[in-house]
């Protein structure tokens, strides 16, 4: 394996450790190499905390070796002050010999400025090593910056005969316990999770990560006319929750009622989530919301469980015909993962 690829792969593996903890910042990993030996490494561990580069530099025991070392970083070092100092300045200050970057940061505050700052200081910069993998790792971040909306993941479970619920809206339990635990893991990795009025009413979901460890996503609910009963789990004020409507109601602790224009659509909700720096959202129903997003081609991934249960009649599952997917067996369930490469 090419040495540069080997070390960048390690940096990408480190970056992955920040998943679910650094949003709205990107996941970033960094490796410091001297004479074909890793002498330091680090990653961005938590939003508001040190970035990958200072963590990697701090781990180097003999700082004198930095001037003779190559730094591998999965994303262009920042060049501006945010919650932490510019990482490009730190690399310059430490007189590192060479910096190898996987992907350029698409954030307008960085966008090539970090690379230019390094080069102006006499640091050799190489870019594009494992760029595709680095962009895939931070697809939420890049989507948020470039499309000015959250990264949208659709998720549902359907029966073998193509239903997401019975005619009375009962949908428990279509998928098996292994699949449900995986869904809780997914929730811990995203900023927010959304359901519509009917799903909230008939399923009374908690939308938490009780079957996994990690943070609970912000709960997002659409209830246009505030018709839902107050005793639903979504209104228990245990997790920050946003309720979008077109009436009037005062906020409560951990429960925000956001009034939008009459007849608001999903784009309005997504725009407000974007303004709140919510970088990713998983949509767990109902079928009406899922179908709307699919018809508008407004999604990035769809994760669909198909079980061996049959309902005979009920509410039809959304259709993803003609789209390619990856398929995984889940102890009797089949998970299909679709990726949207056609959005305008």
C-alpha cells in the first residue's frame, strides 16, 4: 500500500471516532509522521474542543521532530478563529515540513485559505490523497455547507408484502430487535430526528437512544394545528424537541413551538433547521412525509428494513423503484441502503 494512503487511512479511522460528537463541525483526524514512523495522532473529539491538529501535535513527545515531519490531515486546516485558534497557524508555528490533505474545506470561512496560508509560510502542501473517502466521511458537513440544508436520511421498516403499518396505523413491531437496536445507534449519530402528526399520535414514539449509548438527537415534530395530546412521549420535556405548527403556543423547557406560515411545507421546516445549525436529520415517518420527500427528490440516503412479516392490507410503504442499493442481512430482516445521486 502507498505510504501516503496508509497514513491517511489511519487519519480517517481516527476522524470516525468523533462521529456523533462534533457536529456542526466536521469529523477530522490527523497523523504526524517522522521517518516513516507515526509519532503523534489525534482527532476532533468534541464540538467546542481542540481540533485534530492540536491534539495530534500535543501527543508528540519530542516536539523538535515536528520541523522534520509530515502531517496527514483529513480536511484542510482551518485558517480562522472560531471556538479554537486557527490550526494552520499552529502548523506554521511548529514549522512542520509538509502537510498532506485529503479534502479541501468547502466552508467559505476556510475554502482554500488554510492551504494558501501554509504555502505562503513555506510549508509544502499536497492535497487530494483519499479525497473521495474524506468527503464521504463528512457528507453531512459538505451537504450542509453546499446545499444549505441538513443531510436527510429516510428510514422505515416494511413488511414482506410492502406495508409500513396496518389500516389502524399500528406498526409495532415489523422489524426485529437487532434492527431496532441498529436504529438507536443511527439516532446517536445524527443531530435530529423527525416524525409527522400521525406517527406521533399512533406510535407515541420516544425517539431516543435507550437501546444504545450516546447522545439523543433533537426531536422534530410536525403538528400543524397542535392537535396532538399533551401526554405523548414527545412532549415529556426530557429531550430538546422542536414542534412546527401554524398556530400560537408558548415554549416550555426543552420544548420549542415554532410557528411557520400557514400552509408551510417541508422545505420551510428544513430551512429553519438549517438556521439552527442542525446538520443532519433522520426521518422516521410517517409514510406521508417520506413520500413527499421522495417525490421532491429531497433526500440523501434511505435505509429500509424489510421483514418476513406479512400484513395483507394496510398503509403502503414508499416506493424506491429503479434505484440502486446495498443490501445487508439482519438476523432475518433485510436492510437496503439507497443513496441519492440524482438530486438537482
